[in-house]
């Protein structure tokens, strides 16, 4: 049987039984730009009683920082090696 492979801009989420009430209700992975992000979803209730969900994607390299300006080409000083 072939291993499961995520398609671009798709993912999978599974019910998560967290240790606390603040833990996410769903966890999984989503593939964006060829990178597989850990995904967490929390269920919330607004003051008006409406249910809403909060999502968080975590890059696999926790030290990663989003580029500030994608319109400008990299300069020699911007490359770390």
C-alpha cells in the first residue's frame, strides 16, 4: 500500500483529545507551497453564543520567519551562505 501524500493546498484534520479545555479540538497537516504545516483548530463560543473556529498553521522550522517583501530580488547580503 502506498503512503498517504498530501496534495498542494489540501490537508487532513483529526479529532484531538487534548489534556486541557484549551487544547485544540482538531489537529493535522496542510500542504502549502510544497511545505507541510502542522495544523491546529480550536472551537470557541462568542459572547453572543455563536460557535467559531480558530486555526493555526505551524511551519516545520520554528525559526522560520515570513519574508517581508517578496517583490524585491534578494541581494548578496541577504543570502546566509
